[in-house]
C-alpha cells in the first residue's frame, strides 16, 4: 500500500451566531482517508466536533484545539492557537464518504471563513499513483531547499486574490530529496521609518506581515495534496512570530511537518500555487525553506 500526504479543509464562508450542525465535507473518490489531526482557524474557543466513519461523534460535546489560559495571550483572547488536536488512533474514512461537522459560535456575531483542517494521508493500492522511494543502497545527509517568491501583491478585492501558480521546487541532479518539514515567512525584520518603536528607543520599523495567504502544494503531475489551498501558517511553520494571520500569529512558531514525508527524485519538481487575500499591507517576498534529507544513490 502507498500512503500519500493529504489535507482536507472545510471552509464555512459565513458561520452564523449559534453555530451550525451537521455540515458535510465530502471526500475524494480515489482513495480512503486516514485522519490524524484536526486544526481550526477563526473558530477559536467556540468549539467544534465531528463524526467518525461510523457516524458517531468523536467527542461528547464541542471541543477546541486551542490552549486555555495562556498567560501571554491578549486579554481579549483568553487562549492561544496550537498546531492542532491529534486524533489517535487514526480514523479511516472510506472512499467518497463524508466528515460531518458541528461548529459552535458563541460570539453573537457572524464569523467569516471559519475553517477546519483535517490532516492525514490517502491510502492507495500499489501502482495506482507514482510513489518513488529510497533506493536499495544509499547515503543520506540533512538538506534544505530555499525557494524565494518575490512580488506577492495585494488582492484587488476580498473575492479576487493575488495568485501565483506553479512556483517550482526544482530538485538538483546530485541527489533525491525527502521533504519532511518546511518554514515560510518574509524573513525580514521590517522597514526603517515605520510605526513600531524598538525596545530602548531608536529608529522605528514596520514589520512585513500578512494575514490571508494560502498555498496549494502539487506533485509533478499537478495532483494537489489538499482539496483546497491551506493557510500558509497551517501548512508551513514560520520563523517570525510577527508574520502571521488571525490565529497563527499567536501560536507556536515551529516547522510545519509533512506526514508522511514526500519523496522527490533528482531532476524532478514539486509545485506551489499561492493565493493572497489581503487587501491592505505591502507587497511581500516570501522565503520558503523545504527541509529534510538528501538521498545519494550508491551502487
């Protein structure tokens, strides 16, 4: 059997006060789905719940993937984002089935674009998808592929994002590469002359930040690893805590793991589609760092 990384995301464009019950997320028909983690965005402490493959709810009531009572969290937000709630043992959803979701909303106001990310893998029979792997004889070394994407502009409106398609991660001819985790951020402290004074005085600066950037990762045949673009901070870790959006700007800033890892053969490629929905801010240069292992073939 072949396991291939997969993200399924449920986006609720308008979550009314009081929440919604039994919202379906329909899965693909090409392979079963093994669910291992759930991550929310904009739902915060309002809570969520979902049904298992046997149509029983996974918990007895609404739950959250946020931390409670984090002392450094803003007073208006009594909690802090995490990297998601782990599901163990994994849940296996059949081909073409649905994940049925309840989402709470105790804010008294509509929440725009509430999201639940279901992370795991698809399970294919051998030979159904291209799945290169380690050679019989090899040497390995830690490796990092930097990809700098320049000129990521602003959206012309909330429904017309700035889009870059098929940004390549090209693998060199010397070795295969195993993509295990990644980081992405503007990789800059800011621009002198801004509005944020540094500790102890001196010139002020404006951090290069973003709020709504989403990424779709695709293999060489352009087959995506998710059903829709995923927020950059949910897909990649970030090195700068100022470069965030809604939830992840106050969450942990460690690398985003890809499980299972993605094996890329030498002289082959991975592709990114980048969508930016920010209508205010500055044009960004994003620095992606794909990290893992270089695999050298040996005879």
